[in-house]
C-alpha cells in the first residue's frame, strides 16, 4: 500500500508543500499564490497541469497564470481596469497594456501563509490563506478587506480544491474566481 504523506519541501529553492495520496502527487507553492505548480497521476504517468521540470521558479513567478493551478481573483479581463459593483466603481491598474485591460487579479502573485499540512491514512491535506488588507499594494485600487482560504486534498478519488473568500469589510465585495 502506498504511503500517504503531506509535508514541506524545497522545490528549486522555493518553500512548497508536497502531497501524496491515492496514486497522485501535488506540489503547492504558497509563496506563489498557493499555486498548485504540479499535479501528477503517478499510477498512469500523467501530468495533469502544464509542467516542465526545466522551467525555473522565476519563470513561474513571472507568469503564475500560465503554470499549474493559480488562484485567480478577479479572473479574466476588465476593460480599462474598470470594475463596477452595485455600490462602487473601482479603477484597477491596467496590466495587459497592449489591450488596455486589468488581467487575472493579484492573489496568484502574493505570498500566502501555510495554515496546516497533514495526512491521514487516506488523504493528504494542505491549508493556506492570505489576508488582503491595507498592507497590500492593490488596496489603493480595491479597498475591501478580505481573507482568502484554500484547502487542497489528495486521495484515491483524486484532487479536491476549495477556495473561500470572506469579506471582512462593510461594503459589498465583487466576486469572481478561477
């Protein structure tokens, strides 16, 4: 029987979480927005996400939305960086300059905290979080305090990913994740 494990590792000089269970293996990079930079079906020798061992951590950090499973909030493109809600209008910085859009948010580029890394006989589990508040450089554009929490679980049935965003402010929070 395969051993189920969950522990911290160094992957290319980046502190990461490694989960193994049920014939699957995952590497999660809390320092790169809790990106699941590798998910592998070990039993069938299949990489689930785009993974290339020759790609450096710096390349992944430069384009975290390209590799693995990044935590995108607010996903997709906002024309001119304009985000309208029922009670406010926010002007986010244009980061897709050639098309004039705000693209894919910012959580995938933040360093998240590791809350828990544990394994049972059948599951390997990791929990991370990020507190978005006035200390974040984007708060000037989106002044809404919230907490982002992530749970990653591997078992014989595969990979389970849960993301919770909790609004800690007194205004409505726009919601969209990918």
